C-alpha cells in the first residue's frame, strides 16, 4: 500500500477582507498544506519525481540534507517509510543528544538514520566531490539536495500550476510563494507564471540567481520579483508582529499559517497590497506550502 497518496487537486480557496476589497484585487490561497497529512505542501510536490527517479534507478536508500528543524527532512523520512526506501539525513550541526528537536525525533521514529556534520562540512553539500564521498560512505544512496530542490522538484511544482490554471480557468497574474532554497519559486517560473518570492532568510538576495539558475534556459519562463525584507530577523526567527498577523489571519480566514515561511510570505503580500503594489483586477495565487509540523505552540491555540 502506498501511503504517499495525495489529495489532489488541493483546494484553491478565495479569500476576501477589507484590504483585498479596497485594492480591488482577487486573492486565492492554493491549499497545498492539505495535500498529505505528513508530507505536506511543496515538499510532497518536490519529492514526487525525486522518488520516481530513485525507483527507476533501482535505489533502495534516499540520502538528503537539512537542519534540525527542516520540513524537508521530516517529509523525506515519512515519504521514504511510506514508499519503501531507507532514509539517511545529513544534519547540519552537532548531535543534540537529549535536546533533539521534535522534527529530528519524528525522522528517527520514521526510520531515518541521522548523521551530524559540522557547519563547515555542511557547506559542501552541493559540491560534486563531496557528494561522491558521501555516496561512497553510505553505500551509494540516491541523493536529494537540501530542500528537495533538484531538476525533478521543478517538474512536481509545475503540476501545481496546472491544477491552478484549471481551477481558476485562467493563468493568475502572480503567484506569491515563500522561498528557502527557491525550488518552489523556480518550478512555478518554469511553468511560465510570474512569481513574487518572499525570502524566509536574512540576506536572501542570493536567491534571485539561485532561482533563475535552477530553471535553466527556458523561453516560457515567467518574471521573478524577489522580496528580501520580510525575513523578521532571519530564518526561523520571528517577532510579535508576525505572530499577531498569523493569529489575525487565522481568525479572519480560518487558515493556519506558520511562522517560518507562509506567515512571512502572507505578511509581505498584505504589505504590498496595502502599499498599492497591485492594480485593480489583479488575480494573485498565494501558495500555502504547508510546514505546519513546525508551528509554534502559541500559534496552535484557537
Ligand atoms: C521548505 C519550505 C518552503 C521553501 O521552499 P523552497 O522550495 O526551498 O524555496 C516554503 N514553505 C514551506 C512551508 C516549506 O516547508
């Protein structure tokens, strides 16, 4: 039995409030957070063809990379278990011993073997020499880059845009999406749509090149606009203002966001709407990329 079966298509939910009405735009949330109970959002989309590729190569083990709170490690551990792969996670930083994050605990409970490396070593994660050394060390597993972001990821993300086009009956004027590695933004661009990407990390301007390089040469590629000022002090950091926004958004729209990615993206998007960034009639699809496993406890209350 394949426990990785998704609920597709994920809903496209229109939301409305005074900010949206005043701007005269339409805003839809693509509810990829509902795609699967554990392999959520963009991680499911990005893993789909990575797993297919691993299978077709006859691989039995997946190896990938992430930090102690990585939604991607979490998703890969679950996806591997559900579809019959062994999994190995190369984790940035020292072994936390007793103080293991709930993400890493979940990974271990789902059979992932964790291997901790120094921050210095972790920086080598995309170098070819390092990858062949790692492959040798762990018995030639199928390796998936950090965040699941590979050429195979883009193909899975493109399918999300096909769903949206069908649900909307047109191509949206813009997608809004949070960016960590930029794979999701790159996939949407490759599909030919325009993307507003909101960096979840501080100093995220490097993401512009990363995102454009991921897509490679592609004549139909859409336009990218990257916003780097909505990181709220840095990756996985947050302020009370951000948490208040997330609570308000849930109260108004019944949609739970989290503080690492989707909360920052929607905060930034609302800021742009209020500042008059869009023109009347613009149609925006904000992608709920999931990640709710990492939700802060204080945001879980109703
Ligand atoms: C991983 C993640 C992202 C970042 O996606 P990239 O493709 O790495 O840019 C965005 N949102 C959520 C909820 C995530 O878990």
